């Protein structure tokens, strides 16, 4: 595998960075990157904004698809000056009023996570059994349990996914919203074995892999031009159930969450090593 050496040159080579993506606004479509700086707050410019439901005070998330599946029709991009712009399906810029009208709920764009911010998450088994258009049970979860203060990550600041997992699940990377897609040689859900270990990427970036990433209704939804796909969750439910954290049930998982031990730059083609 080609690319820059892994951090320190230590560890066993497990892959190379194939794609990088960031999502400037939580639950909106994101943008492809050739490289990015990574700090304790994740990829520069990732999840720096979110939409807040004015009526409930909660952060809008496509994890509750009956309310928020429409978020995935909009794209957030970052300008050269770092400003975030939102465009609709027709490519035109959209402001808060336009988003509120399209979503049928009044929303406001926020730049700091409110203390105690929560999101609603549809129960995956009910989504598979009843579909996203039906009223299903949901849980209310604290946002960013392992993320830096003020950010809008669901749990941790980085989400990694391998090509092996994509091949096993049959789903497109865009459905699972990773920050980095890592090209790997193995078959099956190879990143499960990385939990609790360190990854080196590029010249200096070092990560701690925390937990498998539990999946919800989001992969099944329409993502821009990608149609709905129940199989994007159904295959995981049949083949890759894991317990993400102690006290949680087995859940369909794909990818892993990670935190940053040493900051650095990440680029497509970088070698990934496992320690």
C-alpha cells in the first residue's frame, strides 16, 4: 500500500485513507476533502453548526426520520474563508427561513452546543419492522458523550469506516457518514478488532479507537440522489451486532468512533497503522 508513512512508522499497516469527508452542519449532506487538519475537535470544520428545533429546544437529527429525514436533502459546504453555506437540492443557497419552511418546523442555525443538548433516536428494530414513515419508539440521548464541549458530534469527534465493512454491508459510504474511509484488505467488519487500540495515520496523527459505531435509521434514508435502502441497516442487524458500551444492548454496528491522542494532518493516501 502506498502513501505517507504512519505516525512514527510504528505498528502494523492495516490500510490507507481512501476518502475524507466532513459535515459542516450536523445531519446535512457533507463535502469531500483531499486533506484536513485534525485536532481534539476532529476534522477542521466538521460539525461546527447544527439546527436547533425552536419548538423543543433539541438538536435536529435525521436519527428521528419521521421529523427530520428531510435534512438529508440539503448540503452544507465550507467557503475559502471558513463560512458555512447551505444549499438545497437545486443547488441554491438556503437560509433559516427557507429551511424551516421546507422542513415544516421552525429551526435556527447554532454554532455552540447548548448545555445538556439532546437528540431523538428512533429504535432501529422498529424502523426495520415498521418503516421510517410510521410512528416508532425513540430514545432521547445526550449529544456528544465523548466529544469536546461545544461540538455537535453524536458521541466522539471522529468516525472511521473500512472498505471491508462497506463490501460486507453492501451500502454506500455516504449512508454511514464517516470522516475517513480506510481501504483494507480483509473481509468482514475488520475494524471491530481495532476497539481499544491506537491507530497512526500519516506523519503524526494518532487516534484511540473507542467503540463500534451503532447504526440507526439514518443509513436507510434517502441521501441526496441515493434512494432509500432498508438493507443498509438490515444486513448489519443480521451480521454485525455489537455492544457499543457497557449496559447497552447488542446493536447493528458499522465503523468505529475514535478520539485524538496526537493531532496531525490527514490526507487521502495516508498509511494507517495499528498498534
